[in-house]
């Protein structure tokens, strides 16, 4: 069967495309967007990825554009996953339900019905050109179940993770964390692989919560937190010394083809210098990749050799064919430190630039195709981090702005509220009326 699908454009009405056996989700009556007795629907601004950066982007886009556009967030997981808490909740029991926040009404400050969430994994981003190879600004995203959603503007914020990973239900996510807690609890000796924030927080939480364990952190570089000024390495090493965490730096794991046991029996972790560590449990805090594959169908040119999306300071992807496609957050090669806070500043850049493009189109009554336009540029902030140093202490660290200067940092005692690793804040922002953490 073939369906005619109408792809709305901002200025030129509709583009009619004939495609075999497709259903445009946004024209599908079950989503309630098609208005009765009228063929006119608003064009879509689609945000792919509903985590820190995707949701923050919708916070800006929904109030700004909901009158002229549908603002649609597509997220593959059942819940917003507060990843910051995962290191703690893979060790410390009882709070794991708080790391999964419902996405029923995640934009409470936006005007009612200004944005909606579609649950689904985007498999491909495509353009909607009826002529193969012809550049075309509008396009579709294709979900893994075949559903298609058209877009006039696309904001791609899929972050990093395991390539091809399916969406996760809250119950399964909680189970994974509990399984890790059990493995850690049952082990006498634990190797933590990865000297970034993830590994450091896991190692220090184990050392503090389960002080009888022997913990060794393995990291491939000579210093941990190696994207930061070496002072942060010194702070972490001091903390490791007082907490009794061992470290093996400048060596990599040599992973056996069959992987490592997870049943609690002792095994050897082989290291790249020929030595090994006998352990009962390995916690891998490395190995995520940028999830850019769906976008690579639309624009292979904008994906760099490591899989990150190449973007301009305007947050548009580096592909002149698609001036209405933006990418931000961890998946994008923005030059910013990979953390939520610097990426939050990218969201208003997108909002301002979409506004400018719309104004340009309104003035000229034609579609914007990348003509010179004075767009807003993102300024990469200095590297900074708030790093937990165990259950009750953390460091706020900022790299020096000028070479040779000293970093700025403050080590402080955390209050009891910090035990949930900031979950309370996500619930307050994304689910303020929900009181049951099991939701
Ligand atoms: C264990 C750990 C602890 C961390 N702790 C901190 C911290 O304390 N402070 C800090 O600032 N940063 C921390 N970070 C880094 C921080 O989590 C990231 O910088 C942040 O998550 C980036 O946000 P994002 O929205 O760009 O991407 P992500 O948070 O990775 O979100 C991407 C979203 O896109 C969805 N998605 C991906 N592919 C698809 C698809 N094909 N279709 C639909 N949806 C899709 C994913 O399900 C996910 O919800 C930590 C990272 C880790 C791994």
C-alpha cells in the first residue's frame, strides 16, 4: 500500500511525498494533532533524545514556538534517566527508583500542551526530498517500529551510550543497578575500570559504604580526570589515600574474548603492562560511544571519525544541506566538556537561531536554505565539574581560564540531601506533582 504524506513547511504549505507503507505519526489521529475537517497541521520541531539536554532544549522551544509548530520530543527510554546517580546507586541500595523520573509531563513550566513526548527509538533520520540526492531541508525520523515523524527543524541530542541499545523500562534499569549492588556486596576485591568521574565516584562510594572491600581503580592515563588541570588528580589521589582505594594508572585492561565472569568467582584482570589483578568483581565505567548513527543516514558528512556530530558554533550541523538541523549535548563535538551544565547553555542558542531563521523566512516569504544570516554563536565555557568524593564530600572544580593560572576549587561537606545524587532536583523540575518514586 502507498500513502500520500503531507509534509508541512513553514512557508510553502505542504510537500507531498509518495512513500510505500508509511504512517506519519504526527498525522496519525491517535496523537490528536490532526485537526478535524482541516488538512492544515503545524510543522514539527523534533528533538531526538529526552535527557538533560533534550529536555532543556524543549524548555526553551515550547514557549517560543508552540503557536506555530508542534514541539515533539522523542525518547527511547520509558523514563528520564538521571545518570549522575548511577555510580552511587550501583553501590548504595534503596534509592534506585529515584534515578528514573516519569516523562508524563516533563515540561511543567511550558504552556499547556505546548510540547509532547513520543516514546520510541529513532532508527534513521532522513530528508524528505522526492528526488534522491537533492538537498532538502525538511525530513522525517523513522522509529524502530516503522513510525515516521516529519520535521521542519531537528534537534539531535542522543548523547553517548551503547550503540544499538534498546530503550529501557524503569523496572529493568532498577534491576540492573540492584544486580550491580549485589555483585559489589558479594565481592571481597573489586576492580573499577575508568578514571573519569563515573569510576572515581563508584570507587569512593564503595570505599565509604563498604569499607571492608579492597578497591582498585585502573585507568589508562597517567592521571585521573585527565581533561582537567592536574590539581584535580591530586585532590582525587589524596581522597583515595584516606579512603584506602588503590590505583593502577597508565595501564589498560586486556579483555578476554569471552568477557569476565559475573557470578562472584575470583578471576584475573590482565593489564596492558603484563601484570594482572586478582578480583571477584569488575565494574566497567568506560566504553560509551556517541549515538550518532541515526543522524548519519541524513548527513554522513557531519559525523567525525570518533562518531561525534560536527557542529558549528551556531549549533547547526556542519552540513550546508541542512541548515535547520542542530545537534548539542554529549553527542555533539561542541568543544565543551561532556557534562550537562555546559550543554544547557547550548539550548538557548538553538532557540535564538530558530527564531532568526523564522524571521528571515517570514520577511522573504521563502524557505531558508542556509543563506548568510547573523546567527547566535555558542561560547565554549571553561571546564568545570562538581565531583562527589564519596557519600558526604564533593569538590567543585574549575579549570584556569588562562594558561598557567591556578584552578579554582572548593571541597565541601555535603548534607544528607546530596545522598540521592541530585535526584530531588530532577523530580522537582520534570515531575513536580508526582510524589511516588515508583511512578
Ligand atoms: C555515570 C555517569 C555519571 C555522570 N555524572 C555527571 C555529573 O555528576 N555531572 C555532570 O554534569 N555530568 C555527569 N555525567 C555526564 C552527563 O551525564 C552527560 O554529560 C549528560 O548526560 C549529557 O546529556 P545529553 O542529554 O547530551 O545525553 P544523554 O544524557 O546521554 O541523553 C541522551 C538521550 O537520548 C536518548 N536516545 C539516544 N539514542 C536515541 C534514539 N536513537 N532514539 C531516541 N532516543 C535516543 C537516550 O535514551 C537518552 O535519554 C555523568 C555521566 C555518566 C555516564
